[in-house]
C-alpha cells in the first residue's frame, strides 16, 4: 500500500496565470510565493509569466528573471513525467550514496540533472532531505524513501519508468 | 477500552514505511474486530529503530521497532496479548538511548500528536508563554539572558542580547523571523521539531514577539521539507483557532501572528541576511553587516532572526526559569544541544544532551560506530562547512569554544560519520564543488575561489605538482576565509583544510611509492 503522488499539471494559460499572480501579489515580498504558485500549477514557470509577474509587482523584468534564475527549484521548462531526486549530500555519501547515484544514472541512461529521452523521468540531485540517519535517501515526486540499497533504488526506478 | 497505537508521521519514519504500517494496523484491527485508535506522533529520534510504533499499556507506552509492514500482524498480536516479540523494545521511556538524554527541547517530540493543540497543552505547552505574559518584556529579557542561550543555528550569538537590541530599537514595525532553512547535511533537528512539536516553535516565536514588540512573524522553511511545511501550517491554523495567534493572545493585550514562507532550493538562504533578502522576494544575496538585522532587518525594520532550535528552547526557559536551563552545560555553552548522529552510523538519530559530552562518546558509545561495521575514520561536524575530525580528536567536548579551538565548529549540531573507505580528497573536492554551486556570487573569493579550488584539488588527485598545488589550496582557503562576507565562503575552508591537515596521507603519495617512481 503506497500512496500515489503522481503529479499532474495544467497547460500554460495566460488568464489562469494572471489569476494566480493576482491571488498572491498583495503579500509583502511576493516574488517567490508567486513563482512557487505558478510552478505548482503548470509544473514550470513559463517565460511568458515573467513580465506578468514583473508588472504585477512593479518590478523590472530583469529583476524577476534574476530571482527566477537564482533559485534551483524553479524550472524554465516542464520536468519529465516523474521526478526522482537523489540526496547527494555528505551523510548520504557516507552511507554509500555515490554508488547508488551511479547505478541510477546507468539504469536511466541520463546523468543527474537530466531527463530521459522519452520524457518519463527527470533525475536530479538534492542537497539534503534531512533523512540523514536513515541514509541514503531519495524522493520520487512527493514520496520519501530512506535506507536505499540496490534493491530499493531499482524498485524506485522501475516505478518511475512505469 | 480502545487500544491506543502510536505511529510516527515524521518524514524519516515515513521514508522507511510508517504510513504503510498505519494502514496495516488499521486493517488488522478491523479484521480482528478490535477497537483501535491510531495516533500519529512525531519521531522519538531513534532513527535506526524507525518505524518505531508504540502501544499504551498500564506500565507506560511500550515500543516496537523497527517494524516492517510484514511485522505488523505479529506485533499487533503481541500488543493485544502483552506478549513477547523479537521487535519489542520495552517501555519507550526506559530505552537506555532515550533515558541517557536530557530532553528539554525535545521533551514532547515523538510523544504527542503534533496536530493537536490540546495534546500540546496537556503536556505543558504554553506554560512558558503564560508566564512570559505575566512577566513583561524586561523580565523576559532577563530570563533569556540569564539562561545563557546562544544561537543554535551555529553562530552561537547570545539570544538575550539579540532580543534586547530589537526591543530597544524604535520603529513602526518589527519582525520575528525563524530560520528553518536547515540545509546542512547531517542535520535534521529543525525538521523533527517542526514535524513533531510545531506548537513549540510557534510558542517560542510568539514569546519573542511580545518581548520585542513585534506583531508579525515569518518562518522560512526550505522546500526540501514538505512535511515540515504542512505540519507548521496546520499548527498555525490550530493556534489561531485556539487564541494563541492573532489579536489578544491568550486573553492578553498582545497581538502576534505568523506565516510560513517556503524557500526554493538555495543553500545560502540559510545565512540570515540572505534569508531576509529571499523573504523580501529577491535573489538571496548576502548583505554586509552592519547594519545588523536587529536594527535593519526584514523590510528594513528591526528583526529578531533566530534558528528553529533557539526559538524552541525558549518555552522551557520561561516555564522552568533560566537557572533550570543554565544548570546544564559547560563553560559558556549553557543548556542542552540536540545533536544529530548521521551518515554511516549504527545508532543514528537525535540525541539531546547537555554541552560537554565528547565527540568520541557520541560516535562510539552512543552512536555505536558505523553500520558497515568498519572502523570510523572521519567525522564531519557542523554540516558542509564543518571540519572533518579524525579519531585523534575524539576527546573534543561538544562546546562552541572547544570546537573553535581545534579549527572546527559545532554548527547546527550535525555529526556525519565516515568509515575507512572514505577518500578525503573526494570530500575536500566536494566541499569546494558545493560552495561553487551554492555561492550567491557576491564575494569574489567565494564565487571564483571555490571553482579554482575544485580545479586545484583535481590536479592534486591526478598527481600534478602535488606539493605546489597543496600550498595553493591552503593559500586559496585563507583568502576565502578572510575575504568572504558570510559563512559559505568563509567556512568552506574548514572541511578542506581539516582534510588536508588530519588526513594528509590521502593527498600526498606515500614516500615509498615516490621512491619507487623515481
């Protein structure tokens, strides 16, 4: 019994984007809040949304673009259907994470930070899920998995590819 | 009477099957026709025993762990009949690993239902705030100062002095900001307390608010912690409904409210000024200090910015008095520190104890050595910016000053254990790589030095002019250390230099090999 976290996103739509921006624009320091909300809805932050955010917050396009590109989380294009994040920080390295990351790269045929050619799986590094005493760990979309070994990572990859 | 079963909802427990256990317990109880109440708690922090489940008995809560989904039917039988089971650990409070601790901050974590304000209050929650409301600002400041509490994020600045500075500042608005951007590998105490006892953090922040005259708080949680975000949001709603956030807190004349803001994957935002920039909606560029955030903080207003664990220590100090807290510890490190044992360790988890315990006790005795069974070779203390310590330094007591005297830092209290298969050249290179990826770009030594550091360490790994390049790395580290505004560029040299100093043999080929090569 495993909860299913398969993500689903709506296609980019300018009116919907404007609604989301308007919903959060009144908050103080709203830029990150809005970018998060856009990505949650569309799976990425469409280029077309940047000037809209800038206008709503009375900022320049460059300023919003600067914020958007500073943070690792924000995507400029949709990720693969499933996103598998492998924790690559020191605690997971100490617990054998390097070999597991190499195994995942080999199985999926992509290096960390890339998406498989069929757009099924995006494989990404993450720097610390805070599961450092049950390392190595990973996150498949929203679901956390700890105490990874070869068997468990293979199962996770198979699930992501389904 | 209902059987009451406690299962953690902490992310570390969920990652190893706690949710599946909860479902399995419900199913088997239904099948057996026994009335069962399942309570989802935080984690007690015995991570190697997760998922650890407990059942209420007349003698107290009896624990089982680690419990896999396949174990559930037999564990359930053992619970129902009070019979033996290979996974049975006895009364949870009597487990030696737990009993040896001094849990002041984590007293309720793993015990109560983190979604229930009633449960929090029933276990002594909001006693600190109630006393604070009766004391007023000056007396609270005296208590916090007398407790000796120092910033638990790593810098160790006295919390009482910080609060006093903000209390004395004149402004139309002031802010309380909680730094929950716990990015250091090997640390998870913030995550655990937010997931396991979120009202404690709210109570600490609220106390800060009434002390300094701030009515608005933000808790900036990293996006890698979705469970903590959910737990804090739920607790804020419950606290508001219960009259503990909003206008007239607890029937007093004070107002305070707060909200969660989510980070976006930038490690440097754990640095306080970078975090403030991020909260304001900008790139997380580090600010030069002064001015201090206490004078010009969030939106240019006087701001108390503290780590989660600092705020979480406050309710105990107010409820039990400064002396009760300050009686623990050594030297200028007063009270307790939630220490996190992680990486390649047999008994990893959260161990809260008074300052003064030695590194060796923590790693060998409490942690039980490595889970691979190989000898411990190096431990990194304090996250990616912390030094690597060899066994020879295992007599170092856990104390801000003692670690500084040995060119290390306790940081946020994380200890990552490595066995003898570790290649310290790789760890040194990783430290520089991480800095290069995460640098905000403001200071040249950090922005460019880290990349040059990666390249130079690679040359050493490839055996190119090793002695000259080692000297170059050391020189570069000194430039970064003294030429960077914040701890990212300033402390990345710690892991690098400590690897060079204590594990020199990994970098320099053994003399015999040299002779053979000539």
